[in-house]
C-alpha cells in the first residue's frame, strides 16, 4: 500500500471558505488553485470521522482517503494533508486513532470525565477567555462555582476541569439537586446505614459524596438544594467528613466540589432561601459561562459540529448534510437563543430528521427572529398549542404507566420503579407530580 507524507495544505476563513491552497496540494491532487478559492471546505473534505476533530481526523479529499490535521491561527484554519492512502478501510483508520488513547474510550464508556476542553466548541474571545481561566483553576483543589444560563454547558466545563486536575483518574460523580425529592435527598447524597428507614438495604448504601472519594463531586442546580441539606453540605466542606443517615460516626472524605447554577445565589441569600455561610464556602472561584447570544461567532461553528454529530449518529458520515443555506444562516445568527447551546442542538436534531438532500434550510426547522411580528406570534401560538397537546398526551401515558406499575406491585414503589426501569427517586418525583398515592 502506497503511503505518501504531507500532501499539502488548505487555508479557510472563519466562514469555512477556502482562501488559499498550497502549490504542492494542487500538484499532488491535480487541481487548479483558482478553481478552489471561495469554495466551502465541506465541499472539498468529506468527514468520515469526527474523532479529535480539532486536531487530526480521517476524511475523503478529492476522492482520496486521507488523515488531515487542522490547526487554528487567528480567524483562519489550516488543513494539512498528512497521509494519503489509496483504497484504505476507513474503519481501520478510526480504530487505529482510537487505539492511540484507549483510556479515553474506557472513561467515555464508564461516564467518567467524558469531556475535555478540546471538546468544548468555541473560538469566540468570550469562550477562549473562560476556557483559559477554567484551565488555570483546574490544577487547584479549591471549590468552583459555575454560573450561567440554562443550556450553556456548565457540566461540560465541570468535567473538563476534573479531567485536567490531579483527580482525573478518580471518580466524577454528578448530582442534579433539582431532580431528587426532598425526602430522599439526604440518603442519596450522604448515604445510609442498615435499618436507617423502612425499605433500606440490609448492608446500607454509600451516598454520592462517598462515591466521589478522591475525585470530584459535581452538584448541578445547587440553588435547589433543600435548606436543611445546605447545613450538612457546609459541614462536609468545612470538616471534610460525612455521616450517613442513621449512622453513629463520621467518615473522612477527600473530594473536590464543583457546583453549578443558573440562578443568582446572592439574591437567594438575601431572600433567606440559601445559607450565606454556604455561599461564601462555594464562592471561591466563580466561572461565568457566557450565553450563546454573547458569542455569536460560535453559532455556525456549533451548528456544523452538531450536523457532523447527527450525520454520524444517523449513519451518514460523508454523505449526509453538508451545508446550511443563507436564509437559515441569517436566522441562526439573529435569533436570541434563550435555551443556548442545548436549544441550538435540539433545533439541528429536528432539522436533521426532516431535511431532504445535503443542505439544511429554514423550512427544515423553525427558528424565530429576535423581533417577533404579529404573524410570527400567531405561528408561535399555533406551534405552542400543538406542543402542549403532545405534552399532555405524553403525561397521560406516563401517569397511566405509573398507575399500572403500582397496581402490579401492590403499592411497592421500589418494585414499581424496577418495572418502569427508572430510579426510585424519579418515581417519587413523578408520583408527587401527578398527585398519585
């Protein structure tokens, strides 16, 4: 098999348009430079793998299988063709690249440290600044408070910080404080001893704090932590020890705590809903994640990234969606994105199900503009009505399923949760939501 090193370079601007191609690339691939200028990089390189997309990836260029390295310089990207291999099996290349860092794949499978700073997409000055600060904070063991609107990627930053810390080979345990009913919170977070309450396991159970030993405990939506639990968490932060529910002694814990919230804790402190002493313990390093509307230059970068992701997920790498038309591009850039990156990803996923062809258009997904006209308001109202109707149907189906599971389990909620294949905490929350007994 013939392998040729360094087949030339391609330089593109911030919009992904080709601005230069090296002479050796034109000679090796028998193309004319003047015919390439202004063409989208996605028309030249078909991605067959998104692995290490910011460093090295496998793709098809001018019909040839290649390994390509991408680097960033100011507002431009440089694509260097490292290796061209004729008739290569793409799965062999992907497997080889994965084998270069097998530990990373194992961590992904176990849910430990799934994201790194390289995988947090954003080339805007606002994102570069926050990533640089986060990287500096990562080497410390101090508590970090991540703030920002819903959908900005706070958990990604938490995992990236953990992955760059000295605790990276130890557990990363995430807890959503808003998802656990108050009556179960203490046992979930602090664990319990045998016989602590009715239905408790004979051998007891370690809580999330113990499970994070020597690693990182991530408390998402910390603003929703029950007031009584705030005092117990404060003791963990101060004394570095935890006492299980029903226990008679404490256990030493060595953990780093990272918290996140989309609410202003200062206001909650003033309202008496959040302990001031706990706030000061958490407020060591505050890292504010900017909303998407304040990093507009990242919107198209993220959109194309999600397109690549869903192309691969839907089994169409290299042959799925490649472009975003001008009308949709304009709408993506002027929309305020109240749901931030999470909302953008949801819109792209919807469009990827509806798109016909290789270009994503405005008709494939509904994206509002910042200024809402009367006609748009009516469209919003109609769409909202449809969504509300669908949501009601889903809720009725869910409620009926819970009723049937409880009846089949003779009221045993633990058994009912097993039948429904959900966590017992989720079942308690849904029972309270639907006022079931």
